[in-house]
C-alpha cells in the first residue's frame, strides 16, 4: 500500500486519474473510502489523492493528540512524496478543518478549497465540553461510541432508505482505533477558528452544506458564504451531514462545479 512517513507513522493514501491534482480529505471516524462514490467520475479529468488521516483507515497514530495542523503536515508530506506543488482541496467535516489548516500553513500549494459539510469556525465552549464527554465515553468503550454516534450524523429518513450504505460506512468507522478517535477529538477541540481565511482568499473557496445538517447549523454556513466575493457555495435541501451517502448525485454535481472554478 502506498504511504508516506510522518513522525515515523505511516500515512496511507491512494491515487487515481490524471490532470489537476485534487486532495480528498475524509471526516472524523471515516476513511478515504468515503470518496469511492465520486472517484470513477472525477478521476476522468483529475488526479485524485485520497488520504487516510492519522489514526483513521490504514494510517497510523503518532500521538495522544492529532492537531489539525499536524494532520495538515501529514498531507504536505504526502504531496512531497508525490512531488505535487499545486492542489485543490476537498475536505468533509474534520477534513475541512484540516484543509483550512493546510491552506493556512502552506498557502503556496492552494488552487482552491471546498468545505464539504464543514466550517471555518472553531469549537465554542459547549462544543468543547461535548468533545470532552465524548473522549470519556470512548475511553470506556470506543466501539459503543461509534455505534451510538454514527447514525446521528444522518437525517432520520435516510437511516431507513440508506441502511446498506450506512451499515458499510459504520463498519469502516468501527475499524478506527481508540487512540485514533481520542487523538482526533482532542485535535478538533483545540483547533482555532480560521474565519480570517474567508475574508480575502486569493483562491476560490466553495462551500457545500446540508439544510438539515445536525452538526453544523445552516445559519453558520450562510454567514460564511457572505464573507468574500471569492466564496460561493450551495445549501442542499435533502442531506444532513453525510451528503456523499444521502445525496451523492447532488454532491457530485457540486464537486464538479467547484473543480471548474
């Protein structure tokens, strides 16, 4: 399996297609397989690099906390391994936090950023408390945490109509180690707000969100869309937080639009 080394930890990635390089970053307790639904179509025109973030999928852990900045450095390590100098980034949820951290740390790489059901805001006090509680639950039984938390990311109607897809995604999530879950939660809890990046971005930023997202309020997304002329996006009516499963055709259309910007 192709991998790069970051702090002696193996960071797994896959590569497909040719063209402009596009880095795909999954969310919390997901893996790079979340992008499988889009790869056949997008790889026709683009060089896709899908990365398992530290402690997720086939990538190893390197510490008790995986900050968004360290995860961004993992991405940069992969790009150096592949000798890629310019990229467009698409990040789902936590992957969006990593994409913005990457844009902050390594701006010369960036041709565009898509926040895919994600936000530039940091955690508020209540959210930080929620993450601390989640960490305590994970320490007791991380698989039970996944089984309870994962379905809550979806709208209730899709828990019935997308049972097979949700079960497959949950099984992928269940592969995440206890250390990997805790390290990601600690990293998300400590991440700073990166709203400053939305003020005068020198590259396009595209936001794809769900009207019924239970994780990120639509009011937050609407405010972010109005920060700059170089920011655009769409709020899809159907999906919750997991648009790639709940409304894959709509999401594919929007990702194609972003990649043309």
